[in-house]
C-alpha cells in the first residue's frame, strides 16, 4: 500500500512538471563575449544537474587517481601480512607434527615478515627447545617479552622449563619468581617449581608443593605419593638433629606417605645416633603393622643386626 502511494505521488508530480513545461515558453540567455547562448528555461535545470554530476565525476576520478599509489601500497602490505600469518600457521602445525627444524625456520620467516611477533617468537623458542638447541631459546624468549608484553608469561614458563632441562635449577626458580610477580602462581608454574626444588634437593619445599598440587588435583595421586615418599626418605637420610626430633617427625608423617624404605632409612639413622632401642621399636612397630602384608627381607635383616643385649627376645619375636 505504501509503495502504491509513492507511485501515485511520483506520477502526479511528473504530470504536473510536464504540464508546467508545456506552458513555459521562457528561455535563459548566457552571454560570454563574443558568444551568446540561448537555453530553454525547461532545459536549464536538467543542464545544471548534468553539469553537477559531470563535475562530481571528474573530482571523484581525480581523487581515485591520487589514491592509487596508497591503495597499491596498502594492498601489498595486506598481502604480505596475510602471507606472514599463513607462514605462522604453518610453523605452528609443523611444531605439532614434530618437524621442529622446519617449524623453527617458518617461525623465523613469519617473525621477519610481520606476523604477530610474540607468537612467532614463542613458536621459534619451543621449536629450538625441542631441537635441544638451547642457545636459541633465550634469545627468542627475550624477543617475545620485548615485542609482545602479553606473551611474557608464556615466554617465562618456556624459559623456566628449558632451564630445568639444563639442570639450571636456581635460574629456573628466579624465572618462576619473575612469573609470579607478573601473573601470580598457577598450577603449571608450581609443577615446574616442584621439579626445580627436587633438582636442588630442597625436599621440604618439594613435599609442600606435592601436597598442594595433589589437594588441588593438579597432579595425580600416584605422582604425588611418589614424590612425598622420596622427599621423606631424603629428609630422614640427611637428618642431623637428635633422635627424639626424628621420631617426632616420623610420627607426623601420614600413613599413606610411609614406605618400607623410609622405615629402613629411619632405623639406620636412629642406630647411627646410638638410639638403638628407638630403632628397634620402630622396626617392630612397622613389622607388626605389616604382619598380614608382604615379607620385607631388608627390614627383618636390619632388625636382626641392630646392636643390643636382648638378642634372644628379638629372635623370639621374629
């Protein structure tokens, strides 16, 4: 209905204009000596409109001609950027395929071609790490941090992992400390810290981290238990305090974190501290608890070799 209304209105306007033009005999005189031009008054508006559009077309064409170099330059830049992104995607795919040498090469090309420099640097650093070309890892990590601050956390994680693989545990802890200051702690960083603590024989902190990560389900229970048992064994093996403190420490260890090896190490440590009675009671207690479990030759042999006067009682107990 609306379209019909406008159609009728347009037809009425055209009819009125035609009737007006038929009754209009005027003309316009344009004088530019020595020229004189007479133009029908009806044709003059049409001529003016046509002249306006012609002038506008000329200006538009001139503007487009002036913009051609810029447009060509922008097109080349866009094409180069597109190619750099395609190279970056290829480098990422090659990295996942395990073709790390080609991934490093393509990531370097993408970096130089103008792709997102932070991501290109990270891919190159990861490829260099997997190639065990560790001399290239740190330069690429530095480029990632410098060119793209948003990539700093990922770059520091990669650097810490590389330093741990190189057994540079102190440097790895310093790197993780920088990471903590920028983005705070997260599970992946704590797992790396736990590995570094183990490498430094810092078993107290390794034990603490293992318990935290197990509680938050960031590592499996089996993995956590392995580290906890190892930590207790190393702590007891290096025990330099008195026997009473060692026994207090042993009593605080949860049952699921104990092992026959730990009991054996603790008994030997107590015996070296001349606490043979305490070592004897520790072995007896453990063997009594494991009466229905597997037989432990090492513990029984150690129990028999402990110094002491009451050997007959121990034989009877055995």
